[in-house]
């Protein structure tokens, strides 16, 4: 999926997701991570329009759809939707950031 490289703020729009304050997704190519504040990131890989989290979170998948300059997402657990969110590019930050090793 093109146009995803960079850092994104995550905002909950509906469902069982918590408010998501301080949650960011950093993406480089076909991999990325979701971070909450200063805590270590949860890694994922990108295939088609899906962010597939790695073990032990492998049952979680985020499905994305482009919506102008942002992305709308559906959070899935074992194929069942439990929430929706929006990814908005982090303003004032470069388009690409290095992922943590």
C-alpha cells in the first residue's frame, strides 16, 4: 500500500477500542509498529491493505482504506471487527522515521 510511510496518530471512531491517546503507528515499507507513549512498539507487517501484528498479537489485524490524506481503519480480532479508527499523519514530523530494532 503506497503513501503509508511515516508516523501516524491513531484516533478511535467507534467500537470497543479505548480513546487511543498517545497511540502512533510508524511505517516503513512493508513493516511498522504501533506505539503507546514511550513504551516499546508492537510490530506488524503490511500485506495488501492489512496490518498484521506479529506474535503474540498475531490474532489482531487492522484493515485500512484510503480516505483523502488519511486512512480509515477497522480493527479485527480473529476476523471479527471490534472497533474503527482513523490514521492522520503526524503534523510537523518528517514523512519517514526509523523503526526501533
